[in-house]
C-alpha cells in the first residue's frame, strides 16, 4: 500500500503540473475572454475553467496521497504552513505555498459574487505566482526530476508558458479586431404607399 501511495503522489504531481501549465498558459494567452486563433471565446473560457477544476482535483489527490504516505513524512500542518516539513522543508514548503495560493483561488472563486469582481481579480492574479512556485517545488522535491521523461515534461511546460507570454507580448495580441458591422435593415412599412 505504501508504494501505491508513493506512485499515486508522484503521478498526480506530474499531472498537476501539466494541467496547471494549461490553465496558466490559457490565462496568459487570453485576456477578458479574448479568443485564441481559431477558437471562440466561450470555448477558451470553458477549457480554462474545466482545466482549473481538474487541476484542483489532481492537486488534492497529490496532497492527500502524500499525507498518508510514510515516505513523504508530511503532516497536516506542513501541508498548509510553508517550510515546516521535517524532510526537505524548503522544497515541500514551496509546495505548501502553491497549495495555499490554489486554496485562495478556489475560495475566492466560490465567493466571487459576494466579494465582487475587483477583489476576485486582484486575488486571481496570484495564479501567475502559483505556477512557477509549483514548478520549483516539482524540480526540488520530485524524485524523477533528473529522468529524461520528466525533463521532457518540464521543458514542454516551460515552453508552453513562455509561448503564451510571447503571444501576450506580441504585436498581434495588442491588435484589437474591428467589430463586425451590423447590417442595417430598413423598417418595414405596413400599409403605407
């Protein structure tokens, strides 16, 4: 059972990084629901929201499996209070910071109607800090960090976020497409000749 928890923790950590990369890349590449090339706004928003929810699920399974795994040597306090873990306090602490940011994002998203869009948006900006912290956590505490397959996944994640930043900073992103003209149809005249 212990090995199963260890593999589950490792696997969900890797999947969490990949899905968080998708969420952040979509968040960076789009603005206020702006569509990506060949994708309508509603599709981008739906993918971003669904991937965010999926990331939260994988992070939760990652954290819970490592909480019960004796190899990880984590307790409830070290999961939420950064840099208090007995083993690898710095790297596990980065994971706790990323988890705390995700919890803040989830909590404020659930309370969005009550706290208002301005407060929500301000807190939502912490998502941009969450990804590099989670990436650093995976690089420092991941047992597969030096393997070829993990280096490939990490490199792909970094490339995706850098591509999104490049798109966001490009001149094409700054161009605002002109609104489509609405055809004017003359009002019908009934009974008038």
